[in-house]
C-alpha cells in the first residue's frame, strides 16, 4: 500500500475519531475558502476578515475552553490540528486564531472573574468580539520583564500609559489584553477600543504575514475600570502563561506550512521536464523531498506527543520551547528549499512556498525568537541562565 507523502508514519491513525473529524472540517475550510483567495490577500496586504464568522462557526475560537462559555471544549491535540490546517492555508489565519484563542480568551478564562468570563468569552467564541494581546514594547520584545507601560490606581480606576509594538489584530480588535507594570507587579487589563486615550496604528510595508493585521498600540492616560483588571494573576508568569498556550499551537502550525510546500514542490517537480526527464527523477530533487518528509514526520510526532502531555496536564514550558524551535526551523528551511525547487516560478504568490517562507520569518521570531527558545532549553539542561 502506498504511503501518504503528507503523513509517512500514519500519525493520523494515532488520533481519535473526534480529532480526525476536527482536522477534516478545518482542512475542508482551508481548501475551499482560504486557498482560492489567500495569494491575492497576501499580494494586497489584506487580512480576509470576511472569513471570521466561518472560522467561528467551525468552533476554532477558544476551542479548548468549556462549552458553558460558548466554546467547543476540545482537547489540545484537536486545537493543534486546527492550527496545522489553518497554517497550511496561511500563517496569518493561524495567527488570528492563536491570538484570539490562546492570548485573549485564555487569560480571561484563566485569570478573569466569573463576570468577565461571561461578559466576553461567548462573544469572542462567536467572533463578534475580537481581541489582541499587548505584551511586546518597542524597546525589546525578548525581555518583557523590562516593561515600561504602567498602570497606577486613581480612585476606583486605573490609568494606563505606554505603548506596545507588533500587535497582531491590533486595528481590528474590540479589546486589548494589555499588560502593564503596577506597584504590585505586572498585571493584565482588558482595554476596550473606545476608551479615551487608546489608539492603534497599523504597521505597513511588511514583507511577512501580509494577510494579517499588525499594529502599534498607544495608551495615553487611558482610564480603565477596576472591573476590567484580570484579578487572578500578578507578575510575569501571567503573560508567560498565555505564551505557553500560544506557543504550543505554534508548534503545530508550521507543520501545515511545510506540508503545503512539500505538496506543491512534489507536484511541480513531477511535471517539470528538464534535460529530457522530470526534475523529480533526479537524485538531488529526491534527496530534498525525502529530507523534507523526514523532517515533517519528526515534527508531527513531536507535536503529537507534546499535545498528549498537555492533555495529561504534564507539559512543561521547556518542552514547548524545544518544539517551537524545531518546528519553525524545520518549516522555514523547507519553504525556502521548496521555493528553490520551483525555480523562477517559485518567486510569485501563484505558488505558496515563497509566501510561507516569508510568513515563517515572523513565526520564527514572534512568541519567542529561535534564540530565546534555544536559551530556554540550554537553561533547563545546564541550570545556568544565559539570557
Ligand atoms: P523567568 O524568571 O524565567 O520567569 C518569570 C516567571 O514566569 C514563570 N514562567 C512561565 N510561566 C508560564 N509559562 C512560561 N513559559 C514561563 N516561563 C517562565 C516563571 O516560573 C516565573 O514565575 P514566578 O512565579 O517565579 O515569578 O523570566 P525571565 O525574565 O527570565 O524570562 C526569560 C524569557 C526570555 C524566557 C522570557 O522573557 C520570554 O519568553 N521572552 C520572550 C517574549 C515573547 O515570547 N514574547 C511574545 C509576545 S506575544 C507574541 O509574539 C504574539 S504573536 C502571536 C501570533 O500572531 O500568532
Ligand atoms: P528583540 O528582542 O530586540 O531581539 C533582537 C535579536 O536579539 C533577536 O535576534 C533575538 O533572538 C536576539 N536576542 C534576544 N535576547 C538575546 C539573548 N539573551 N542572547 C542573544 N540574542 C538575543 N507581540 C505581542 O505582544 N503581541 C502580538 O500579537 C505580537 N504579534 C506579532 C506579529 C508579528 C508579525 C511580529 C513580527 C511580531 C509580533 N509580536 C507580538 C512581537 C514579537 O513577540 C517580538 O517581535 C519578539 O518577541 C522579538 O522581540 P523584538 O522584535 O523586540 O526583538
């Protein structure tokens, strides 16, 4: 029996029926609704916001949160498969879903009051309220402990001043999960877009994640009621706890990008006739294709085991760092090499590898750069903090 080039080790046989059904539903959405338009969206620098209601209807937003808040109550492996299938379409769509689910709905769920959960989560699951996550600041995203944005108490309210940089969804968001330094340490606030003194400015001229909105956020004396402070966490572990959730999903996403590139280069190299034979008949092309399949297979097994550990409540941040580092590196290398195998045709958005390669420049940078994750693993092994 021929093996599936997208899944040489039949990892799919390790999935439950529900996990397969989730994967199939999102795969269908990507094939039918994303792939036909995404090259143009990337060209035009446009996030396809018209797809948000369909994404929400698939149960993607806040997928792992409980049904009592309007969410799908899926397990972490299903959430990973969602990320993989969305990113097979484009990293921008997976980014949208990661930010909404892991960086905005998760902190409201994990650190918010019951009232905050009931107020925001059902509307966020339905895509009626969009969130963004403001942690990174212009002077250095890798070191969020050096946070300048601050909030001070003023009567029953808080007053926020500062700015955030490189914020996904910034200009389309109804709420910001904004992290600010306070006298009691870093705290999270839900800033609503029409609060006086808040503004967002879209970042233009991006060569990466062009089908995604990225913004700078400004807080100029923004008055935030106490009811919008996330009460159950203080300190850097608040935002870092959200990053662990999002980074977990990002270990799966680039597998989708890499599969898209393998698929496309495989098809192209079988058709492209050079020196009287298909490019796929050359040893150098086959070695490349085989090497990509090897790296994709390893990444699939890594993320699946990570997901099983997460569902068993045993996942550690260092394990997430290793998988985020490995899988982003795997995917960006494959996307670049697939672009090469397509020759000149590989430089336009008619084919996906260059789009994926450019997107992955962001994916390997955000949610902790490759260096940050290497140093997290190094710290775990040696017990020495080299940051
Ligand atoms: P450190 O001393 O290690 O830790 C401070 C406190 O946090 C706890 N902690 C974590 N908790 C949960 N998950 C993690 N991954 C955690 N890592 C640390 C830790 O236990 C401690 O708690 P406590 O109770 O003892 O206070 O902090 P550090 O300053 O040494 O951290 C170093 C470092 C470099 C690892 C950290 O600063 C870091 O991860 N930097 C990278 C920042 C980053 O990834 N930013 C991402 C911004 S969001 C984004 O990019 C969204 S893109 C989304 C999209 O579009 O898809
Ligand atoms: P810097 O931290 O300035 O890093 C510069 C270089 O220094 C990197 O190569 C880094 O690896 C290296 N470096 C850092 N520390 C060390 C060290 N100790 N030793 C050696 N080298 C080191 N942030 C949010 O808060 N919310 C979002 O929604 C969001 N979305 C994003 C979307 C996009 C498209 C992009 C590009 C970024 C987004 N980010 C977001 C920001 C992202 O998390 C940061 O870009 C990332 O954390 C790196 O921070 P920086 O860009 O300031 O780089």
